[in-house]
């Protein structure tokens, strides 16, 4: 059976439609449709370097000045959103220095905003203007 593919509008290419990719593509549309994030201010599979290792953040949202504002970690729907998942996104933040962290498995989405030196949970996704502050 042939592998199913989907067009990733951010990477501008066809990619394998894995369960995690399905969640990533869904959340790209949420960011655009519900939060008003322009596609050109998002990057999927953003490569980061930390601790001598290369990492890939699922989605990074940028401000208009191209500084990172939000990192999104996507998991397959059968993966629980545990402390380890949040810690993965927090590791990315050591490089990115964002104000917003989102983790999602497509069934559940958790949103965190930086308040001084901590990230606190909030019960909603911000709009793009709020992300850019």
C-alpha cells in the first residue's frame, strides 16, 4: 500500500502523513484560522541546535520582526501530554526564548504563557497580536 502524503504549506512540499504530521497540519490551520497567524510567520520542523545536538521544533511562530514568539510541540493522538512533553518544548525554549509554549496531541491542547521566569497555564490560545507582544 502506498504511503499517504499531505502538502505542508509551511515547508512547501509533500510530506508523509504520519499521525503526528496530521496533528501538526491541523494545528497549523488552527493557528492561521483561529489565531490569525500569517503562514509566512510560521515554520514547521524548525531546526534548532542545543547541547551539541540538533532538534526540530514542530511549529515556531515568529513576530513581524522574525524573532520567535511561540513554540508548538505536536504529538500523535495516542501520546499523553505529560511533563516530559512540556519539558521537550521547554528545551526548545532555551534556544528560542519565546513567550508562548503550546503542546498538543490533536485531542488535547495545553497553552502556557511566560510570566517573569515561569510558564503558567492559560485556558485559551492567544491571537497573533497577543503573541507578538
